C-alpha cells in the first residue's frame, strides 16, 4: 500500500457531490487503463472522502444514494474508471517520459526500415516523433501509444513491423544452454541436435532485435555461434 505522502487524489463528481480517494499514482493509472490491478493495493486509505487531504469522510448515506453500495473498494473502482487522477506536475512529467521511453524501445525492437531491412536507431524514432508532434497520453496503454506513434511517423520515415527468421548453429560446448537463450528472443520454428553434439535451430524474432540477438549469441558462445538471416523463401519461413 502506498504511503500517504506519495499518494495522489482521484476525484469523481456526481451531481453536487465530489467523491475522493487517495491512491498510488502508478497503480491508479494502470487500473484506469484497464490493467489487472488489485484495487485494494491502489488505495492509500480504504475510505471515500469529501476532502481526502483534509481527512473529511463522506456520509455513508451519500455513498449508498449515489453508488447503491457502501463497499469502499467497489466505489473506488467507479471513481478511478469514471473520474480524474490528480497527478502533480512532476509525476505527470515522469510518467510521460517513461511512457515515451517504452514506446520508443518497443518500436526500435520490433520495427525495421523496409528499404534496408535494418532497425531504426531509437534516436531516429524519437526525432520522427518530435517532428510528427506525437502526444504521449499517460492514460493510454503502451500498445495504444505504439499504434498512434506508428501512424504518425510512417509519413516521415520508412518503417514497418517485421519478423525475420534466423538460422543458428551452436557448438556442442555451449549447446546445453542454447535452447533457453535462443527461445527467449522469439518463436522457435525448428530445432534439432546433431551427432557431434551441436545444436541447430531456426528462430523467428522481431527484426529490430537482430543486433541484440547476435550480441547475446556471441557473448555466451564466445563468438563461436554461426548465424544466417533467412530470406522469405528460405526453409523454416512460414
């Protein structure tokens, strides 16, 4: 449960009455976006207030009259979904920066320049977002913001989401741990063990993660892994 010092007010006006709760700002936003968050963990205090900061609780009769229940957790859900979360200027700035970072990272890892088949550097995506004046709304999910961003920057830079198939051969010395390392990057299209103890596989990964994927292989095989980027008509490509 968030401390009172770190909590913010969520407010809903119904008729002439205002109903307030004190909430964790991050969990409150997540709940409002529809993410699976336990409402009891969102609240700093299990209470419904007329003036949350002043500690003035609202009459139970008013709760029942408006919400048809006096269950604090159920009423808190209504307040979060239908009302406003009063973020401080600093909190809003921090949330916006974090959301922007998540959007840029997702696009950089999953999209490519279809002209070169190479990923766009995060800085190029950020510049395109600035040029397109992309608005990062902290109330929206990362998935929603990615869709909004891609639509906005496509007229400015050649970009699309793409997956690629990479064939991998791991020497016997490193093969036992290979499956977990490789499958963590994407979907295993096929894999088989060789008589010499080596392991070969074809894995489908987001095109933008090729650099990270090759770096991972080089690190744990000390540069002895063999890789090949498969063309569309190569074996293993669906």
